[in-house]
């Protein structure tokens, strides 16, 4: 077998040096995605939201039978009282009604008032046979808490009112909620129509992820013009919108349900979500809870 002479040590050192140089020259290219000037993998820096830390201020006494308060950014529970006790939601039902309707209808979808004008309780005074865009009906649903708007949205849904209602209860399951069931779209009292302070807060949190929902529930007043030229002046049922830092969400009331309220509040870029069910003073207690939460917690 033919023997090859050994390479001189100096030559080996030269090859090693050449290899090191080539590595540093080519290394910026290695790992790049073709057609891109950026490496395929790079370091990422994620800013975690600040966690609320309790300072020890006592919670106020409340008449509400169900209460739930959470930090929106982190999901931290700030306070609860009977959070999983099934109670009547009244018009807080319309938060889920809005969620289902927004899942399907485009803002410019044209909907017709069929039987909504016959609704009792809070209404937007919709006129039978009138035509409005879905966006206008979302305002009519959430600003004055219009039962007629809730019925109109459901009746224009594919399959009609019954299928819309089925979809509401399907959504409950999709959200992983265990103590909510709907038998109508507006919150009319019924033995099998119920939710909890926790569940309705989770439904509201899901709805607030939609910018159009968040915009509508922060609206104090607006006048709509239907496609047939009818004007509908609307005023929010949520009087807390007059206060700074209150960004929505929804009110509800029936004799059996008592006073109900979901609040989105924000101070110093820290949003919190509050739900109260069966209160005797929803606005007074809601205001107390907002002040208490921002007095009792600091974000670190």
C-alpha cells in the first residue's frame, strides 16, 4: 500500500486557521431563510404583564349575591363572592347575544325587523318592517339594551330564532362554562335561564376582545338612521359611563334577577372586569368595587 508523507505541522496549523476564518465569514448566512435577510431563529424578548399585588384594604360590604373581579391582562382573580352560584342574568344575556350575532353578521349586513317591535321591556322602539345594518342593530342591542334588537338579530340568523338560541348554548360549552344556560336572547325571566358572576365575566371578556363590541359598550348616546330613513336616538342604560376610567360594559334588571352589571374599568393602563348579579344597588356597589380594586392592588 502506498504511503503518503505526513503534512508538516506548520501546514496543518494553516489549514486550521483557514477553517476558523471561513466559519466566521459564512456564519451570518447559516440559518437564514431563503429570500429573507433575517435569520430563521433569533432571540425573542417578551414583556410579561405586571401582576396585581394585594395591599390589604378590606373589601366593601355588598348586597350583590354574586360578584367576580379579575385583572384582564393576567386573568388574576382580585375578588369573588359566590362566583359559581347560578343566578338570573336579566339583560346581561345580551352580551352573549351580541357575541353570536357578531360571529355571523358583517357590519353592513341588512336585517329586517320582523317581530322585534312586539318586544316588552327595554327597547330601541324599532319599527316593524324597517331595515337596518347589523352594526346599527348591535348599537340598538347594547346601548339602550333593546329587546327588540335582540329578537331582530336572532330572527335574521340562518335557521331563525331557535337556531340562534342553540348557538348561544353551544358557545357556552365552547367557552368551557358549566353554570350558564339560555332560553331566550334578551334576558326575560325563566326558571331555566341562568348564569354566574364568573361565567358572565368570561363571556364579557371574550366579547371585549372584539373591538366593535368594546366600542359600542363604551358609547353613551348615538342616533341611528335606518336604511328607510327612520331615526332612532339611543341612550346607554349604564350611568357609570359618565365617570372617567369606566369603559362599559352592560346592565340588566328584572324583578327576580335584581340589579345586574358588568363593568370594564381601567386606570394607569390596568384594566379590570367586574360582574355583579342580584344587587340592590348595582351602580353604587360597582363604583365602590372599582375604587376598592385600585386602592387594594398595585401592579408590580
